[in-house]
C-alpha cells in the first residue's frame, strides 16, 4: 500500500504538463510565425514587382527605357518613387498619347491593382516618395484657413487663388484642381509633376499638405457660396475684366448708337 501511494501522481501534475505543452507550442509559434508572415509579405512584394515589370515593358519601356533609365523620349524613372507612378498613371497622364509641352490629364486605362504593381516595380529601381496612406491625405481635422494662406503663398501664382488653373509659358499650363482627388493632390505636392516644384515633408510637413487639400476642397465644393454673385469660372481679374470690357463697354456703345440714331430722327422730323 505504501508503494502504491508513493507512485500516485499529484493531482496538479496533469495541469502542469498541459501548461508546459501550451507554452512550448506558443514558443514555437512565436519563433516561426513572424518569419512565415515576413516571408509571405516578401513573396507578395516580389510577385507585384514581377507583374509590374511586365506591365512596364508593354506600356512604358518604349519611352523610359527597358530598365527605367530614360531615353530621349522620356526621363529616367530611377528614384521617382511609387507616389509619382500612382499620380501619373492614376490621373491618366501616363502612358502619354504623344510628346508635347504638357501632358494632359485623361481617362485612366489601368486598374488600381495594376497601378500598384507598376509602382512596386518602379520603387524597386531606387528609393523615392512613397504612395501616401488615407490617413496622410485625409482632411479630417485640417485647418482650412491655414491651408488658404499656404495655398496663396505657394500655389496661387500658377493655379489661381481658387485652384482653377492658369497659363504658363511655351504652351505649358497649371491644370485646374477642381475634381482632383485628395490622394492625387498630396502626391503632386510630394513629387512635383511636370512644371510643378516638389514639397517634401522637410519643406512642407504632412499637416500643412492636409490643410492645403482641405482649402482646395472647400473653395471648389458644390455648396461653396459665391459672395460676389456670378463666379465667372473663378478665374479672377482676367475674366472679370473681359466681362467688363465686352458687356460693360459694349452696352455703352450700344446706348450711344441708339441715342445718336434717335437724335437724327428727331432733327429730320
């Protein structure tokens, strides 16, 4: 009886063994799961780059070179980053229909998944501005008044004070910002497409970019009031002066002719 009682296991022994087994399993998971996740992410990125290279070869290599090094028909894409690709392709500017002083915005021919693949390939050629997240370009909590000050100081010279666009030299122009998505406005400030200067975070912090986007959306919104009445396209003094000359001066000339004609009739009678 004494020998049997000596061999009897403690009531908590099974619990201890179970906890040790769970701990061992958890340790193995902790040891291998992160590596597996990282490996899966790396594989997905490699596949995206591979598919992006195929798309690039078909739609971009003829102008930008087989390795993105650039040619006489297109600049180098090494170091432009994924943000530039997302902007240029997402707005339909690339692939360009034909060379010219300005590449216009047009209907996009790629899906967002294909754009992401192209961006992944171009980003693999050299580090550059990264495609922003929704949190970065969201206007929630933005300061519209500060955005107006920043826009007038940095952007209005070309884009007009309400973002309606304007003419530049040699056939170039600053496009209208009406209807442009928040994401693409942010990417334009990041990358400086075509004739536009770039505003990296070292020059213009993320918060200020969001303020500018909020201002652009506020002045071009469907419910934005026009205190002056007819907005005349929001183009400023040029359209207002033209309206004054054509309709104002034209009305005065018409009145003068009418008075002269009736005065001549009165004298004859």
